[in-house]
């Protein structure tokens, strides 16, 4: 992987120097105001951290190193026989800021295949977990246990590793982890849902998405391509979301990438974050059951805007959120939703589940606006992913957030590499108590 390292040895130190000069010239300039509501309100709108790999625009959605997802679907190298971009290409782009060639992407695929093997103790641990333990808890525990492999932690412990070496060691661990995640995920999938069926061997000639699909027992080209798209669009969503921010925060203590990402996965496992994709599917399943209740299970016959509106209002009136809708930053339909909708229009236009999701898209935003709470009534990434997976036979919804977890590593770990190259310090914002805030306001 020398070409990638060579490129980064040019790009990252230059960037760190640029940041140093920028801070020397403008370090004291104000970039926003802070209000009492922001301190209580989950820090929404506070520009309080730097993340170089991607930036989220409220209307337009995410850009990876300046490129929209739509552009990336066109420009990133594709897998053999596929139409969707390769996650390895997104990884190269997020790391370097440059679009990779097909050759560079293939180089990365081969390198990751070489790094994929798990240590025996992690395999053993995964095989010993009870099937009832949620796949996300299994994933985060296994990732944390991979700490034993950390090159960063070992080098740090010697006491004579200069700070200038931190980013390379962080990158080594990150690539190792990104390569091992599909293997861990496939083992969890096969253990929990397929009686411990062996995952087979990684094929060094295949890309990460193809190997991942194959290890879980899927060979359909459509599914392989969906997985590639899935792994690209979930990879990064700027720095403030729970999984990215956790990786940044824990990594800022110089905990190695395994420890930092293990922590992030515990945040991704929450229903307001990554678990929403599982929640969407279980909500759709309940809606279908109710629509089919008086109809011998034939829910399709009762599918209309009126019956769906009733279901949405029922959910809201019982005090629950509509999973897959709303966002802390976005104020329009998430382009990650649109990518998946386009995929469905191409590959499964006649699917009943797709009709259901599409009709919800017509119904939910107006209802959320009438309900008057959510600042963003539009769908996010999680509203669509489940039914695509169902279409290809991956029906185990408890597993869906694990796929998100395999993907999210690509963005947040590359961001960690950038952070280490810039020498960003321990994150430690100031917190206040309510009496302290009151005294501050009274004195102002
Ligand atoms: N349904 C019902 N109410 C909603 C709602 C929804 N989909 N989205 C927001 N609201 C409510 C909030 O619960 C809040 O109510 P409260 O004042 O009683 O606490 C109010 O509207 C204001 O919230 P808002 O500022 O719009 O949203 P937040 O930034 O606080 O939260 C999330 C953003 C995403 C957490 C919120 O929209 C939500 O709960 N959505 C459903 C879960 C979901 O889809 N999560 C996945 C998000 C993302 F894409 C990901 O990380 O994977």
C-alpha cells in the first residue's frame, strides 16, 4: 500500500502546516455565539469541532471531501459487473481528498483482504456469545477486544514514539479494523441466524463488499452491489453525530482506534442513531400486521393513504417517534434516502414493501408538519435501507445496524487519522451547572 502512504506523507503534513498558519493568523476570531438553549439542547448548531473528511449541508446533504453522493455514484470506481461505487474508493477519497483510480481502488481491496484475519481469542469470543445477545453488543465487544492487535497502543507504550508518527500508526490500526469488521459481522450473522455456519475464506481477488456478502452466504450480484452502495452511503456524516463524535472524543484521549470505535458502536446501537434502521423495519412489520388483521393477512389490499395516515398518527399519539424521519441537521430529504430509492426504482419497482415505503414518503412529512414538533419532517437514511435488504433475503432486522457499523468505520477512522496528523488535543469542553448558568446570565 506504499502509494497511499506516500501520498498521505505529502498531503497530511502540508495540511497540518496550513492549519497551523491559519490558526496563527485567525485563531482568535469568533465563529458563532452560544446560548443557554444550546447548552441544554444537545449542543445543536455549536461549531465546536473540526472534521476534515465530510461536511453536512442542511439542504443538500453530505459531501465526502467536497463530493456529493450523487457525484460519487458516477465517479468512484465500481466493482466487476456492478453499477454501484466501491467502499474502498470512498475510503481512499476520505483519506486523501482525491478520487482514486480503478488501480488504486483494487490495490486497497487487495490490501484489506490481506488484513482481514481475526486473532483466535476474538473468534473464540464471538463463538461463545449467546445468540440472544444483540448483534451490536457482540460487534462492539469484539472490536474492543481487538485492542490486543493495536500497533498504535504498542508503539505508544514503548515511550519513544514521536507524535509525528501517530497518524501512520492510527492509519495502520484503522485499515486493519476496517478489514476485520466484515469478518466479525459475518461471523455474528452466521452464528446468530444460521447455526454457526462457517464464513468461508476471504478471496483476495474480490472487493470488500463481495467478500462480505459471500461470507454471509449471499452470492446474488444485486445484493453484492447493494451492499457496496450501502457501505459507501453510511460511511461518514461529518463530525458531530454520535458515532463520529464518540470516535473523535475517545480517540482524543489517545485510546487506540479499536477502543475508540468500540465506544462509537455503542452509540450507533441507540434507537435515535443507527438502531433506527432496525426500528423502521419492525414498525413497518407492525403496520403490515395491522393492515392485514381483518383481511387474512392481505395487507396490500388495505394499503392507502388514509390507512397509513391513521397508523402514523397512532404512533405519534402513543408518544413514539416515527423512525427513519427527522434529523438533527438535515432539513430536506436525505440524499442517502434518495440513493436507495433510486436503487429500488431500478431493481425492485414492483415490490409491495417499496410501495409501502414510498406511500409513507407521501404521507409522513405532512403529518409531522401538522404534529408540529420535528424540525425536519423528511426521511433520513434509515427509512429505506431495511426493505432493500429484505428484498434480497436478508430478513434479520436485528442485524441491520451491524451493517451500518461496518460502514461507519470508514468515515470516522479516516477522520481520526486526520485528527492525529493535525495533533488535535484531548477534547474537553466546559460544562456548567444550572445555578452557574443563572448566575452568569444575571451578571451579564
Ligand atoms: N417523529 C416524531 N417526533 C419527532 C421526530 C419524529 N421522527 N423527529 C423529531 N421529533 C420530535 C423530537 O422527539 C422532539 O420532541 P420533544 O421536544 O418532545 O423532545 C422534537 O421533535 C424536536 O426534535 P428535533 O429538534 O426536530 O430533532 P432532534 O435533533 O432532537 O433529533 C432525531 C433528531 C433524528 C433523533 C429525531 O428526528 C428522531 O428521533 N427521529 C427518529 C429516529 C431516527 O430516524 N433516527 C435516525 C437518524 C439518523 F439518520 C441516524 O443517525 O441514523
